[in-house]
C-alpha cells in the first residue's frame, strides 16, 4: 500500500515512536532516520517507561511524561507489540484536538497478560526466586518483583556501588518490560483498523484477516531495518 495522505502543517510534522529499547537491539525505529525528511521525532519509550498495566493508562503516562498535546502529531510509528498502546495514544490525541495521526506498525506482534506473567516468572526463576507469579498482574506485584530481582542479583556477591547500580538497572529494565508486555496485551485496547498501515518483512506477514493497509519492506526484519529509504517514505507521508 502506498504511503500517502500528507497533511500540510506549519513547521515540522511531529512523529511519535513506540519502540521498547533493548540493550543492543539493531532493529530500532530510530535507525530508520525519519528525521532526515525534516520530521520532529519523539521516541517516547526512550525517556519514559511507565508501570501502568493497561494500554490506556500506559498511553496517558507516556503523553503526560512528554507534555504532548494533540494537533501537531502527524504520525505514530510502532515496532513489535506496541501498536495497541499506540492506538490509545492516538485516541487521547484526537480527544485533545488532533485530526487523527496515521499509525504505522512495523512487524506487529501479539502480547498478552499471560505472556507478561510468564516473562516475569522466568526472570524471577533465573535469579533463584521461587515465588510463583499469578495473573492478573498488578502494579504493586511488578514493583515488588523488581525489588526481589534486585536483591536476587546481589545475593552472594559483594554489594559494591557499581554492582548495586547494575543490579538495579537490570531489575528495573525487566520490570519495565513486563509492564509493557501487559499493557500491550490489554484486551480492552482498541482493535486494528483499516486506517493504519502495517509495514512488514516478507517473513512476518500479518494474518489474512488483518484489516490494516500493508506495505512489504524486505525479505526479513534485518532487511526491513536496513532499508535506508523506508524512514524517508514514512516521514514524507506525515
């Protein structure tokens, strides 16, 4: 599907991204260099990773953290499981006066509360914490698990300031990831619509029932993110 419907706006169009930052991930929306066409790009998850476990609460926390309000946001670009949160971001922006930012979802994935629970259980088990995790998760449970992970990573070692810093960063990142998975898997989030565009590699096709518009870019995810023209095409379509 062609990227089109450019909206003329005074100044630079603003593009929001939702892309949970991994420690060494080569596949990041920021690597598409959407800024190259003059867009003002805000990478929401680089500065704020809420512990809200619903898509709507997570979206509101992201926008509040960046003090963003409606009409100047032209597009939202997501990667992996973030599209349901992005739909809530779009809904909040429309309520604040936006005409409706276009949503681009790159290789969208499905999340769920079950996946969040299983992921947290695996983190706790890896640091020899036997406490079972039971759904539904709560923020208090995730915060408590972050403390348990922190203590687990320090167990049996010398608690130097550097070790404490590293243990805290790892525990925090894991708890943030679990919160993101839960919010992205919220069954109450808005569904896929025909107004959004899914940008997929050939080995990551959406189900035939998916109602979104589709653009295929590359045979694999690595090829998709190596496409130096893709970011320009997204930016020029805002």
